[in-house]
C-alpha cells in the first residue's frame, strides 16, 4: 500500500496510535497537528515507539531506518504524520 493522500496517512497514523498504544478512538480522534506525543503520552515509551514504527511500516508499506528516528519526528502528531507522508511518497 502506498497512500498518496494525506487523509489516508493521517487515518493510518491514528489507527496505529490507537491499536499499538491502546488509546481510545475518542482520544486519538481529538489529536490535532500540534498535539504532543513523545514525553506527553505515558503510553508512548521507548518500547511502544518500536512497535508503533513497525506497525507504520507494515500499514503504509514503508521502511523506516534507525537513523531516521528522532525526538523531532515523535514530538507532535503532525510531525509524525508529516514524517510518514514523506516516507510513503518517496
């Protein structure tokens, strides 16, 4: 799957956060671009990051290299969506 629509990528990122972190549909649905993630969500610890990135790779058909993972891409919901979109559109 190679989504080229940001709405599809947004929905996939929301689904991964919901499924991997066990967050409610309502909570994830309320996320905005500026919603903080890493450091703000207790569910998103370093172990959860690995599972979340693996799930993003599978659902979006992308490959995330270890050196691409940093605090900036996980800082906000919008940053994570932008990262995933850039990877999916490569």
